[in-house]
């Protein structure tokens, strides 16, 4: 493998493993620390880091239009984080990760709704197949380890989180040519941090200060994952890196089994394979549709 290409792949793999590690950390500390405190302090530290980078790079102040747009997006980001973190409390890591993959299946339909993009019959069929796989995966209760009484609520919350994440992705596409990644990351962290200030400063009970270093770690890791993924995608074609996202399932399976004694049933893994196949069908179908419209081979299409 060419060295210039292998380095971004390694960076992306590290970032994905770190992201799965964050999920495991949340699952481990949220029950004792309180989900509201975890969210508030995680975004506070993430916001401070993102704002410091924004200032250090001397980015221009965004126009009011961008402030309004990204404030809305930041609040949706907060909703997505809350629902996914809640799901982590009640689902095995592997199951939550698998349901999260369905966000890729929702993007074409949200892009049609918000941007007028066409949804192909292939995408429609693949989406149906993918959600059938998700339904199968959710039935794969762990063979050992503790099973939450709120399993169904956790699954519903995870699907809501996937929907909100898909919505965020479409919103980012709407502004992709207008803001740089540093500005986007700043809003992504600062807006939820401001919204959660009442929680941060004791409006919903005092935080256990012994947990604050862990919250700082979550904020720093969250920003590091974003930075590493940005670095990787800036140095390698997107279609080479996108399939690596599914290695998160490997890491979530490892972390779940090692730290939480989670061993999901066969339904989880079969459902995961179905979802991943459906996501890849949608991704490649969109790619080949673009080739047909432009008359160019896929290898020559710009990223």
C-alpha cells in the first residue's frame, strides 16, 4: 500500500477506535455521575478546546446567518448526544453501534426533504433491507451480562439519535462550501455547552468533582476524534475511508465484552451484516449514479 494512502487509513482507524472508547467511557461513568452532568461538562471542556483552536487559527467571525444556522444545528447535536448516551446506558455497545449505522440510510431521504435531492429506487429498497437488519439486531439480547429493563426505550432512543445524526450530516452538506471545519467544530461544541450552563453550575444538583477529570477526558477525546478524522479525510479519498467506519463494530464488541461482559446473540451480528451491506449499496449506488450523469469513470470523480 502506498505510504501516502496508508497513513490516513491508520489515522482514521485510530480515530474510530477512540470514538468507540468514548462510548465505553460514557457507558461506564454515566450511571454514577449522572447523564446530565456528563453532557454538560463534556461539552464545556470540548467547547473550550474548540474555541481555543478557533481563536488560535484566527478564523473570521461568522456572519449572523451562519450563527443562526449553526446554533440550530448545535442544539440538534445536543439532542443527538443525549439520546445516544441514554441508549448506551440500556443497550450493549455493539447494538447501539449497529443502530447508529442506520443514520447512513436516512441521509438520502432527509436530503430529498431538505435539499430536493432525488431518492433512487435502489436506495429505497436498500433502506428497507437495512431497517429489517436493524430490527433483527435489536432482538439479539446478550447471552450474558446485565440486561436493562429499559431495553426498548434504549433502542428507540438510539434510533432517534441516528435520525438526528443523519439530519446533522445533511445540514453540514448545506453549508459545506461556506464554513471551514474549525468553525463548524467550534459551534458543535460551544452551542451545547452554552445551552447546558444551568446544569454545569448546579441548577440540577451539584457535580461530583471526582468525576470532572473524566469529563475533561471526554471533551478532549471528542475533539481529538473530530480532528483526526478531519486530518484523514483531507489526505485520502472519501470512498477509501468511509468503509472503515464499520470497524467501530469490532471495537464496540471488544470493549463491550471486556468491560461489561456483553455477548450479544447471533441476531445482532447477522443484523449488523445486513445493515452494513445496505449502507454500502446506498453509497456505491450514489457513486455510480454520479458517474452516469457525468460520463466519467468512478475513479475520476472528484471527492
